[in-house]
């Protein structure tokens, strides 16, 4: 588990703040969902929606970053 978390948080440059913030936001969403489901503690809709947007945008930037890296490396190989 520790190895998985290290590989998840590490990139070539070190700890990725985008990944860390996205994981924390996702965990908070999951906690909010579970508390609403089992203990009837409601979370303001605006707070839940904003956290959902943070997770969606964070995941989108992480995925887009990976595709951009592949394009850059393939362009460099074509120039050589």
C-alpha cells in the first residue's frame, strides 16, 4: 500500500500537488457521501458541488498532462 501511494504521489519532478489535492478532495467527497447516506448529516449542496468540480478538473488536468508528455516525446524523436 505504501509503495502504491508513493508511486501515485510521485512524478518525475517529485510530489505532484495536483494529484494530492485531487485525492484529498475525492476523499472528502466520499466522506460527505457516506455521512449523508448513513447518518443523515447533510452537506450544503454548493460545497459538495464545488468539491466535485475540484475533483473533475484535477483528474482532467492529470490526464491531459500525460497525453501532452507523450506528444512532446514523440515530436522530439521525429526531429532527430
